């Protein structure tokens, strides 16, 4: 391995370390990685929902029940510093016979 290749690799390593050592508040301010591609944005949304389910036991317990049916409606509302995404799903309710 020549000296130039070694220098490039060490610079890349330092860049990776500096990216991973950023304060959490800085990471939260970054835009999602979509870069104009809707599939990447959907992957970002899905990963955020999975993280919420992993970290929030109440949310996870509610979601794991097999009661959610077809997606009925989606609405987006953009504020000054947030985006509200509302997903309305049908809910399957089982009926109990009184007989």
C-alpha cells in the first residue's frame, strides 16, 4: 500500500469518527436522507416508526395486535418547524356473541 492510499484511508477514518461523535442535538436537526427520492423518504419514516416501537413499550404493545386493516386516509400538515403525518387505518373489531 503506498503512502497516498494510506493518507486517504486515514482521512476517511477520521471523517467517519467525527460524524459519529456529533452531539445528538445536531443529528436531530439534519434533514432526512431522501434527497428527493420518495422511496428513501418512506424508508426513513419506516425506520423512525420502528425505532419508536423499539423504545416505547406502550406503542409497541398496541401496534403488535393484529387489528389494523387497510390504510384509509393520509394527511400532511407542514408547520414552521415540524411536519405532521396522519395515517388513518381501518380497525378490525371482533364481535362477541351474547348467546
